[in-house]
């Protein structure tokens, strides 16, 4: 059933792309180019890279000079490894916390307010006289999603690359202050840690993308770009605040900060981890498209 | 004479910046790649030393042989070992012991050197199980002995398995896991495998 639904969605997407001799492809290309060349993305990346590089310089680099510190050869000790020092699992220092705190802002700054600006400055009018409005809206959604995802994923990957350059990629073991065995995907982590990181990076991209697209929904409601940029942040924190008050065993925590923390422990369920991103994505897409198609722009 | 000015010069400048960025990126990635290879050559993946056909391994001059592994629930463990203090708290009534287990490892150690050796499992080993990825320290039952040259003795340690250490689905089938008593993780993973 899932396969047939997926096929249906892909077929519809393909039809949409083919309409008007590939207008959609061109539109997506234009929007992606605008997004990836935007100053917002540059600012977001500079902030993200600053956090990632600072963590590397302050924490990882000094540690890399003493890889065998405290290692006595017994099973209770282990050489320092990428997998317990890179920013993704560094719970001892504030860098990951800062990164996860500003996560929705990093995702929204690159391009999320562009729809608001297109409406405000009339770009949308000139676009919609040339292409179908639905096509413009979809291409905007894709560009915002990709820019948000790129902005939050690249700094993490840079930190991983830098850390892997100075610390060995020794496979994690149970006694090395690594991941608790109750944590989600711990079985993958202990066998192939880079696959574990890949799954998380994919989810960082997804969460960055869906939280950025929340700003698109907000663009149709508020008249201030500040509100538009802050909206994903408010939802992100709102979910974190209400999580402790809603106790559902089959969901557990749906605090995005906790979901994105690689050391969240046993309070995360795989279904919630993937489901929340999907749900937010579907809601933001549905609201954005519904409002976008039905609102008056001319 | 053709004059390059205004928009045209901006385009040329922008192209130059792009080329510089690409060259820098290539250089950066090459350096990182080189450093990653170097560091992983210096600290290669750990080798594996496990039980031989005699069911034993050599560790610090001692021949260590796996004898048995038994999994108890807390009540049965306290019945079998009433004098062991450190797991008594589990029976105080304040804990849900539905998924709590205690795994007892028995090993036989022979000193193969010409001098006496203080041998301890608790201070040097960690217990682990796969595929659940459970691991824990091993408090002593019979441990910390001085072995004379050629002397042979049995050692016992018991590790706790709880739902704070392993997920419940794994706990339900933990009896089917492969248990290890690990003496070292690096540069070789030295462990006794208990069937």
C-alpha cells in the first residue's frame, strides 16, 4: 500500500514537473540558485561554521595531542576517538547545545523569508503572470527546504571532517563514554558509526528543511519579516515546552531538540523521530499550498 | 581599445572568486583526506583475540579459561549468593525487577609465569553482550587473588543487566545474546566468549 501511495505521489510530482514544457524544472533551478546565492545562507553558514570550528579548536584539537591519555590497555579505558569528541556527541561543552538552540533560526535565515519578500516587493506578481501559481509555490517550497537543510547540515559535516582529520575513527566500544545501548540506533552505532551519523545528518537535513518551510506558512499571515523568521523558532521551542506535559508512551518525547541530540538516550522512539519531521512537513506544505493558491496576490 | 568596466568587470571578479573558492575547497579536502588516512594508519582498527580451541586466552602472563556463564533473576541470585552485598538493594521492594538480570561469569586462571601475580577481573574487565550492545562493569564474587607460579584458581564476577542499560525488546531475548568478558579493547580486543 505504501509503495502504491509513493508511486502515486511520484507520478503526480513528475506530471507537475512536465507541465508547460518543463517550466517547473526551470523554476526550481531559478529558486535554488536564488536560495544558494542568498546572503541569508551565507550568514547562516558563517554562524554554523563558527560554532563548529570553535568546538574543534577549543575541544577537539587540544585533545588530539593526547590520543592515548588515560589509556592503560585495560577494558575500562579506550583511546580517544572521533565518535566521542566530534560536536554531534559532545555533551560536555556548550557548543552542541548552542547549535541545537539556534537550529530553527539557522534553517530559516537562508531563504525562508524570501516568499514574504516576493509578496511584499511584487516579484510574485511578475512570476505568476508567466507561470502557474502552484508551480511557483512548489519551487519556492523546494528551495526553502533545501536551503534550510543545507544550512544546518554543512557545519556539522565540517566539524566531523575536521575531527576525523586529527582523531582516529576507532569503532566505538561499550566502555568508552560512547552512546548508551538503550539509545536509538545504538546497534548501528556500535557496528558502523558512520552510517549512524549519516542517518542523523539526513534527519538534520529533514528537520532543517521542514522547520524552514514553517516560515512560508507564516509569511501568509504576518506582515513583518521578523515574525516570519521567528515562527519556526517558536514552534521548535513550543514543542519542547509542551512535551513534558503530554505523556504518551507510544510517542515519548517529541521535543525536536531532544530528537536531534545524538545522546538523547532511551526517551526517543524511531517512529517519533521520523514521524515528527514528516508530519510537520506535510502540515506546512498543506497549509502553505492551500493559503498560497487561494490568497489574492494581484 | 576595449574597456572592461561596470557589470562586465563585476562578472569577471565574481568568476575569479568562484575559482579561488573551488581551489581552496579542493586543497582543504585533499589535506583533510590525507590527514584522515595518516591518523587511521597510526591508530588502526583493533585486532581480535578471542578464546582458542582450548577455550582460553593469555592475559598478563596468565592463561584465562572461560568456565561458565549463568543468568539469574535477582531473587535466584540472592538465594545462590546470600553473602554478596552489592545486589541486595534490588530486593528492597523499591525496584521493578521485571527485566533485571544478573549474569555470573566463572573463569579459570593459571599463572604461567615464574613470579607471583595479583590477578583481578573487576579492575580490568568489562562484560558485554551482542547484539543487544549491553555492557557493564563486573563486581567481584570471588576475585583479587595472588597467584603463585603455576597456581590455578577459579574466579567469579557478576554483572547487572537492567532496562536502563539495554532496551526492553533486547532484554526480553538477552539469554540468546553472545556474552563476552573483555580484558582489553585496544590495540587488540581481547575477550573471553561464553557460549
